[in-house]
């Protein structure tokens, strides 16, 4: 018996303009069995967002619901960590259910995938922005040559690519931008992307953590071994591939688990993959509101995420009160992790860590 795909909608919410768009029509034609519910705005659907009762159907909502809308704002924001700029999103929400994800505490509860059907408008905004910038004047930690645009801040483009051609459109567009690259992080291995011919102009960042922890907190994602096994193939297909160790969750057995992961990664990589590989490291950030939500649908994961004995409150740049590892300890743990990583893979650069 075949497994159901991550997204197999029985209900599609859509803005009327999305129904009129060719891409929206193509998506609707793929799921003729789905009930179609017109809404004024993709962002204002009371039964999906900010409804506490939706906790009971957390995973089924992500599988059974799809939203179609149009992206109105084409604002680009400076970043400086994963990318130089955050691009306008071609989607919002995610079919996966990582229990540390910040989106539920911002947008509300399960947050299924919204596909913006006007992907060509996103591409046009990126071309205009990159054209105004011209050549990158000097190297930085993001990239030594090109301006880099993060394409998937609020979702996972590898999953989005199973629903529409937006991702193919973006990869194709960056082939023609001589001063810019696209970039996105993923926890889903979608081998259809191998045929997109990125020509080195799209960077994929595979997110990794030890598999024992991933079983508890990386819900509905590709297994860690499958993500590692995909790296060589994506490099051979013309992608720039980096690894994102995120989030790093400190617990009593973490040393052995992370050392084993670094060894597994080193053993699996081809020489070509090793030559171009770089790392990002992101320590866990949690939130009291998210903790309360998670207790309603996946309390087991909170055993590792909610550690008041190790964490303290800190106000983020956006004004959110979050929980991070205690000052002093976090720096020591991050330094320890970087030492283990350097011992296993001294040939790879850590682009940033925090």
C-alpha cells in the first residue's frame, strides 16, 4: 500500500484571484477531489489560524489542507546570516511539523502550506533588486562573489516543488542573474529538483541533526541518512550545497550523537561535495507560548526542547520573549560543538554560528 504524500488535500482554500491564475488552475486540476472554499484573504482563515481547537488535528491539517493566494508585498529585507537578503516568499507554511519551528507561535497553530500562484511576480522583483545592486563590492560571510537571496524563509521549497512550478521558475531565473544566487534550507529530499539545471546559481542548505533527536522533533521530514545521501547527487546536478546544523539541542547524550553525525557526514561526502561545502550552526531557541501549543499535540518532544534548567529568557530583535541557553553556557557549548566538528571535518568552513 503506497504512503500518502505529505500534502494530499481534501480541502483547498483559495482567493478568487488564485482561481483565475493559470498556476492556480493547474494546482486545482491536480486535486479534483478536494473541496474548494473561496476566502477573501489567504491570511485570514479563522478555522486555520489562531484557533486553539486546531491543535487536535495538527498533522491532519498539514496533510489535508492547501491554501492558494497571491503574493501582494514584494518587499526584500536585509539579512546577513544565511543570505544577504530575504526574498519575497513564493509560499508560506509547511507540510512538515518540526516541533521547534517558530511559525506556529507567530502565525498560529498548524499553519498548512499556502502557495502563492504569482511566482513570476516574485521573480520579477528579484531581478529588479539584483539589477539595481550591480556587482557585489566585496566578499562577506554569505558569499565571496554573489548577492544571495533566501527564498524560503517561512516554508520548505523542496516540498513546495511537489505542488507547483514556482521553485523551478526561481531556479531557472537565477541562472540568468550574473550577480545573484538563490538559497533555501530543506529537510525534505525531493529528487525532482535534480533535473532543474541550476548551474551553480542556487544554494541548497540541508538541515541536519542526530537522527535520535530528529525522531522526536523533526516530524514528517526525510530521515537524516536520506538527507546526507542526497548531498553528493545535488552537487553533481549543479547545486551549491551547504549544511545547516539546526537546531543544536543540548542534552545529556549530545556529545556522542553529534560526533557520530559528523563522522557519518564525512564518510558519505564525495571529494566534489567536500570542496564546496560550508556550514551554518544554530543553537535552539524556544518559546513559552510554543511550549504550551506543543503540549497539546506532541508533548514528547518537549522533554528535549523545554529545559528551564538550561535556558533563560531573552528578548529577540523582533520583540519576542524567547528561551535560549543560558549566557556563558551557550558559548561554551557552541565552542565544544565547533571543536568536535573541526576534528571530524577540518576542511570545511563554518559560515556563521549563533
